[in-house]
C-alpha cells in the first residue's frame, strides 16, 4: 500500500524524486558570459550568470548531475541597469534552487561565504570589499573608509561637500577649471610651497588687502613691466637700501613734492650730458670747506644784470683810471713821478679783465 501511495505521489510531484524541491549547494566553476557593455539579461542568455557543479551532502561533486551552465545570479535591486553586481570567483559555494521544481529552470538563490576568507567585520560595521587593498567600509561609529590602489573617478553635474574640517594630502595635484573659480576663506589661508610658487594669468591680476600687505623674500626681488607702472600712495613712502641703489631712466624723470631733503653722508655727484637747470626763489649753497664752480662760460645774475659783466666793467674802469692817472699832467708841470706804477696797475687790471671775460658767455 505504501509503495502504491509513493508511486502516486511521485507521479503527481516528479520533483520529489530528484529532490528538486530542496535547496542544493553547488560550486562555481566558471563565469559563463562576462558583460563587456550593458546587455539585456533574459532566460535564454542570462548574461549575469555562472557555471556550477552541484555538490552532494558530503560536499563532493555529484557525478549523477550534469554541469549546469549559465545559472543566473541573484541581483540586489531591480531595475534597468540598476543594482550592485559582482561575479563570484570560481570555487565559491552557492545555493541552487529550481523554479516550480522544474529541472530546466535552475537559478542561484544565494552566494555563501563558505570556504572563503572574510574581511574583518565588527558588530555594526558594513564592508564592501574587493580585496584588502580595495574596499569601502562604514564603522559602527559612522566613519566611512574608502581606499584603493587604483583610480577613483567621480562624474556629476554638480558636487557639494560640507564638512567641519577638511584635510587633503596628495603626492601630486592638478586642478583644471574651464570657467570661473571662486574661493572664500573666513579666517586665515596659508599656502606653503617648498619649491616654487607661480601665478600666471592671461588677463588682469589683482592683489588687494584691507589691512597690511607684506612682501618678503630672502633672496632677490625682480620686477618686469612691459608697459606703464603706476603707484598711488596716500600716506608716506619709505625705502631702506643696505647696499647700492641704481636707477636707469631712458625717458624723462619728473618729480613733484611739497618739500625735499637729501642727505648724503659721502660724496654727491650730479652728471648731466645736456643742460641742467635749478629754479627756486632762494638758493643757498653752504660748504664747510670750499665751493668750486668750473665751466667754460659762467653767467651770474638775472633780469639783464650779469655779476661777472659788472666786475669786468669795474676792472675796465679801474684800468682807465690807472691809465689816466699815469698820463695826466698839471699845468706848468710834467707827468707825475708815479706814472710807471699807474701804467703797471693798468696792465694788471687789463689782465684781470681778460681772465673774467674769458669765462663769460
């Protein structure tokens, strides 16, 4: 009677004879059809699938069952090209089930970690890991860790990052901005470059400060201006040079000031290849030793009066007086006995006049 009932049950439920109603463990032997690009997964070509060997209860490959090819893997989410995907490595243990108990509809229901090394996971941690060097982890405290020895590429229309503290460290850094870049710092910003610091722009460059602006260098300071240079100082301008100072101006040099004082502790030399003019209401020249004026021609005076001309004229008058005194006579007597001295004085006066006349313009 029992045998008859068993035959009837097996005839009505054939999956019972092959234990197709029970979950079976299997071992992945190969990845069936790797996806090189987005493709449609269907019953006839699952795409996201592996080849497996069904195991016996003792964990050995069941020789009575064939190699199952292209068994679809479970997906974490549902949607077109949506979800988390990853092929299990060959040797991974999976759970195989048969839809409706039919032998032609096997699928993988679960991927097990049996026989595989597991990463360190504490209670409350979440780990998404490809290898020990490529992983993403969330700790029980809420800390995120993401690390890889490869590349990380983020692409988005907009990106926003909010943090109370940000620390970044790179071996090399390159940033390319196609349009504008604005950076606002509420406190102090410090940029340290142990090698060199270069700031280049194809347009304007503005450096402004509401407080002091300090520029310090331990070596040379070089400036090159291709066109004009304009400086506007509302307060005082002070410069201290420990060595020598040299300025070369190919054009004109014009200075305007309320007053000007120049103190030279050593020698002071002015050289003008052409004319040099000094104009003032009062000019005072003071020297503790001597004042020397040397020129092929010298004119002293103004308003049509030349001091040297007056001196020359005065010497001429003296010469004439000496000549007159040497040649004059009195009635009833001859020339005076001192006429020789007067003649000598006239000659000397004439020589002095010649000297002054030689330097007059």
